[in-house]
């Protein structure tokens, strides 16, 4: 009984402090996600809170659930007009762009740090995708308003690139565990097609099923948001059970539902928005609690090299290659490169190799890379937008 009471007390305390830290972050200009992570670290085993938490499996499950809710909410709040407008460039960045970013980062790690090429590729895959929450929370926090094509591209890219990064990470983990399997690349190729195919099919079918039910069910107003959440989690879980990409499926289902008119739509959107915030808070707090700051010091030089290659070489190269035939100016491409922030996703992905017992400080290094991205890119978004003159022009 005492443990239960303590757990409830500390859960409420952590959430309240995170929200207050968010207010402080707005006033000081610190990136919001950085404030949430800091609360988790302060309550960890090296901080004043002294909470010892190192359960990677539980953390992975909690973060997977939180990410599913965040992506479902992202789909619900993405206008189909924006999705269609940005589909081609965003899809290119979310697939080929992640591959290029991961590959160039891996080459830099292999060249500068002289590690095994598979290990370098795994590091590259972990930090290869941008974070939807990091990008849009920061733009909103800084008051940066972009023209529709650019903002839509960033929104859709960061919403759909997680499945590719997750797939690449799992692929590299499998390759490192089964290096002697001659058919591994063939199995991996078929696995990619299967995951994306099942994810897209279940996302579309699940979204249509949700629309069908919402058009016909008569529920108390408070039950509509709960039904939407239950439907999204059902689609996510069912797709994963069939070894498809649940993250892709839940985003597509949210996209279809969010662009359909139905009863209590506003209520569902408000509920999912609040739940996405709670999920983001919970995920960052859990990841912050996992960190032991005294263990990070030895990995700082390596992580800074990886962050430098990622931010200044890999991401810009991926953006300029993928958007070579799109109608973006070089200033807009440069800005898209700069706001490719890393958030909770790389830290979440770094749990996977640790769970499988692979050697390497993946978690610590990913955490420091995210800190570098939030500090360097997060604090300079507004000045860079002004310097490149990419902000939306206000009517006279």
C-alpha cells in the first residue's frame, strides 16, 4: 500500500514539475523537450530524486505505447490538403532521406572512430529520423510561422519517418546478431516490404473502419474520444501482431479519421491533443530516469563527433538530394536541413540494441546527440529563420 501511494505521489509530482519546467522553458527560450528530459534526469539515481530505474524492457513498452498515441494524434491533426501537398517531398525525406542520413552518419562514425561498419550503421540508424514533437513544439514555442509547402513537408516527414528508422534499427540489430546467415539480406528485404505493406493496408482499413463506426454509433459525448483512442491502439497492436509497421498504420488511421467530419470531432481532437502531451511527457520522463549523468562523460567526445556529422553533413546532404527536383529555394532547403531536430525517438531506438545485449554505449551516445541537437538547433531556430528569410510574410 505504501509503495502504491508513493508511486502515485511521485507520478503526479513529476508531471506537475514537467509542466512548470515547460513554463520556465518558454520564458528562458530553452527547448521544451529539453526541460522535460531535465526533470527526469534530476529525479534519476544521480539527481536529488535518487530514483533508481533501469528497466529497459518496461521503458521500451511504455515508449512504444506513448509513440503510438503521439503518431495517432499527429495523423488526426494533419489536414489531408497538407498531406497531399507535401506527400512527395515528405515521403522522399522519410524513406530515402533517412537512408542517406543514416548512411552518411555511419560513414563518418566509421572513418573518425574506426568502429565496425555494422556498429557504425546501427548508430546512424538510431539517430537517422527527425522527431515530430521536437520540430513542431519548437517552431510553435519560438513563434516561427512558415509557408504552407515547407511547414507541411516538415510536418508530414516527421510524422511518417519513424517507421523507417525503427525498421533500420531492428534490421541492423538482426544483422549483428546473425552475421553468419547468408540469406540475411534477402530476409531483410522481404521483411521491409511486408512491414510497410501490412502497415499501409491495416492503417487504411483501420481508418475506414473507424470512420464507419463513428458515422453510425450513438454514444455519450465522453465516450467518443475513448473509442477513438481504443480504435487507434487496436490498429497499432493488430498490425504489430501480424509483423507489420504499427507506427505507420496508426498514423494513417489517424490521418483518415482526422479528415472526416463526424459527431464530436472537436472533442476527439482536444482529448487526443492532451493525451499526446501526456504521452510525450511520460516518454521523456522515463527516458530521463534511465540516464546516469556520471556515466555520460566518457561518451561525450564520441557523441559530439556523431552529432557534428549528423547536423552539418548528413542531414543537409539528404535534404538537398531528396528535394533536388522540388520547388524549394536553397534557403528553404537549408532551413529544412537545420530544423531536422532529434528528440525522444533516437533515445527510444537506442534501447533496442541494449535489450538484445549488443556491446556499445548506444543509449548514452544517443542521449548526448539529442542534447546537442536540442541545444544547438533548438536555441537557434528563430535566428536562422530570420537569417534565411523563410518566415511566412504577414499581410500588410
